[in-house]
C-alpha cells in the first residue's frame, strides 16, 4: 500500500531556504485535498506563506505540529485513500527519511554565481532545465532576487530560469551603469552577453517591468515575450511618499510603515525582512545610489518613463498583472496596457503580487510561456 501513500513535505522556496517553521494547519485530517489548495502555513526567514498541495488526495495524518522547525523535504503530513490502514501509515511515517540535498546544493554559496559586467559585479543564479529559452526575472527598485522567492522553482519546472540582482541592489556591486532606463536596459543586455544567453522571456516587477519594456524596444531580438507585474512606465502616478520613505528610513521603526505599503496584508512585513533591508541600506553608497536613481526615475513625485507605446510597438506577447490593492503604483494603470496584452488583476494583493498571490501569478506566467 506504500505506493498509495503521498507525502506532504516542507517546500523549498527560493534559492537559499534550508528550513521552515510550521505556523498553522489550514485543513483538518480527513479533508479532501485538491491540487493548489492551501493546506498549511509555513514561515521562512524571509516571509510566511501557505503551502499549496502539489497532489490531490485524502489527508490522513498531520505529522508536523505548530511551531515545529523542520528542514526542506521533511515530512509534514500524509495523504492516502481510505483503504490504507493506520498501521500502514505508521510504518510509512516511521521509515520516512528526509532526502539529502545534492552535493552542489550542500556547498555553501554554490547556488549563486558572480559575473563582471561593464566593471560591475553581478550576483545571479540559474535553475531548471538546460534546454529552451530562459526566463529572466528582473526585480524592482530597492529589491533583489529574493523578491522571486515563491516563483523561481515553479517556473523552473518547465523552463530554464535566470535570476539576478540589478547593479546597486542585493549582493551585486554598489554601482550603477547610469540613471536612465536606457542605461539599465543596456546593462541587462550586457549581462546576458556575459553569461552567453541570446534571448530571454522576461518577467519584470515594478522598475524591472519598465526595464524589460525598454529592452524589448531597444534590443527586440533579445526579448521573446514579457510578463510584467505592477510595472513602472504605464502612467505618471506613483507613491512618492513610499520612494522617499524607503530611501530615507534609518531604523525598523521608520522602515516598517514604509514596507507595509507594499502588501495588502501588512503583517507580511516580518522582523527578518526589516533587518535584511536595513542591512542592505546601511552598505556604503547604497543610500545615495537609491536617492539618485529615485530622483532620476521619479522626478517631482511622478514617473518620468512612459513605456506603453514602445511596448505596443515591439509586437511582443505581453502579460500584465497587478494587485488591485497596490499602494505604490495604482492598479488603474493596467487599463493602459497594450490592446493585445493579457491583463490580470488580483484581489487581496498589493505591489508584491508575486509574493501575496504566488499560485495565481505562477499559473499566469506558465500559461503565458506556453504561447
């Protein structure tokens, strides 16, 4: 009967997750589970989120308890049909061994690579199959590749994935190639040259969305398609208070209400998120770099770039996604998307829809990549 038993295990979200804390079960034993159903909430050192069922079945046993801290792939629960006895489940649970990570994942830092692009060191990583057009994820202003925590592996199930830290962000060098979208887009193309990638399907968030659109306009042969989440460049309005507050915040007390504006659910702003962001902002040169970039791209509290016409003229397949509760860039800008674009609005999500509505965003991206 062991073949009829389906384990529910601790997921691996992102590139550096090693363990998670079980916050709460969302379903009771005896519940019928469907694929994609949220079944329990897990917290990492980055963010808390629901674990969604990868398989369908009958939940027979909840193994993990609230507060348990468990490694990736640890057994959280068991699904099995009614004809499987409790004794058989006992045997399965007792015999379960947490799979060990592959040797390359065990080596500290081996997931990440650094490449020099125009004299600037760039941190990046690759996931998924080797064949096919890679999907390039571009994060937004003040972000890093961990903004794609819940998206990387889902997309890598069907396509090669590349994630990286923009110059001046994350663990890339604190240096910019320039303050314009043209300069940033050209830099990303040079990054692709440096890692020998000819063409990509781009997924861009916020400022990363505007960079993606600029790439499609300036280097159309390098971009096969675009999936944009709350992209800049679709209208003039932007929450200038957020930009200013993010650049100037010096403490948890100052930064917390700023970061809360990114989410429909402000409780997602954890102490660890605040500490990680403050650590980045306190690096030499980061504050002045962000201030200069913000002043250039969001002059007088408005977006200086208008990317919609160039995006439409590129003729590329475009997917536009927005959280309806976006308090940084208004979701009303989605109405300005190119007429042939696919547009999706998500209830209960703010500026970081790829984190708050990861299942829906991932499904939309994967469907988009099939065309």
